[in-house]
C-alpha cells in the first residue's frame, strides 16, 4: 500500500509529526534547511501562527519579504519542508533565491526531494512566480541533481558572503 504524499501548510494537527522531524534534524547536527525549520517549536501554536503570518506579510522584520512554508507529509509523517519567498530582494537574488527546501536526514535518497521541489514549483506558480530561482551549495551534488531533474537551468556561480560557492539555477 502506497502512502499518500502531500504538501501542506503548517498546522497544529501535525504537531507530533513535526516535532519528530525537528528532533531528527537537531540530533543530526546538520544545518537546518530551509531556515524556517530552525524556529523554536516549544510554543508550537505560536510557531505555526508565525509561519502563517509570514505568508500574509504580517509582522515581518524589516527588509523581509512574505514567504510561504509547506511541509511534505507522507502518511502522517513530516519528511520535508520548503520555504518559498514571494519575491526577491537584491540579497535574496544573490543568496537564497525563491525556494529553500530540505528532507529530514533519515528520509533522504527516497525521491522525496524531487517530489518536494516539483510540488514547490507548482506552489510558486500559484503565487505568481513564473521563473523561480533555486540555489544550492557548490558541493551539494544531490541538490544539484534534484534541481536539474525539475527543469533547472544552470546559471552563473557566485560567492556568498561566507565564501561558500553556490550554483544558481533559473
């Protein structure tokens, strides 16, 4: 039996699934990608509301753009997350792009990243983003393959302020 897979907005109904997802990232010691999953979930309802407010452009810090967060859910398990910026500032154009996504460490190499990015590109189109900028670290071969598999077009490489080389896909 194949489990259902869907991209859903953050919701308190998925608290247990999300907390397991979050804890796995913490235990892995890896950087949390996308950045929104590093938000402290101890007040889960407030965290969810904050994510929903970001989508509406409410209570954003200065220079931030509205963004939408979705969780990739398989069955009742949160296996991935994506953050889609509705528009780009100069900084996001040079570092970050429209879409940041990640799959929890123990669920990688199962095709979830490609599905997550495909669904995210559909959501981006619904938000009026006709050409999404998706970037990855220079050495992240898996992410580069995922982007190319979803129709990414290699663009120029550029160096972020931290000296990390990023690959730019239009």
